[in-house]
């Protein structure tokens, strides 16, 4: 059985291999985003002055 997680943007369940993690500096939890939502999430994140606190992982990487 493959591990599934929910995309935090569209709230759809996907296999981890189809999700990209987003890490926030100083936080323990990780948010995952699907390929459909990645452009919108990246565009929104760039608008914030604190966008440097976030680091993208590699697609399919799970904790």
C-alpha cells in the first residue's frame, strides 16, 4: 500500500510520489502540494516578505 497525503491547497489526497513538500524554518510539520497547485502556491508565497523562511523539498520526498 502506498502512502497518501493531502495537498494543503486543493485538499485532495495524492500518493506521496506526486507531492512536493514545503518546509517552514523552525517548524516540525511539513505541508505537501500537488503538481496542479504548485504554480499557484509558489506565486502566492513569493508575495510575502518572509518567503525566505520556506524551503521546497524534492517531489516524492516524505518524512
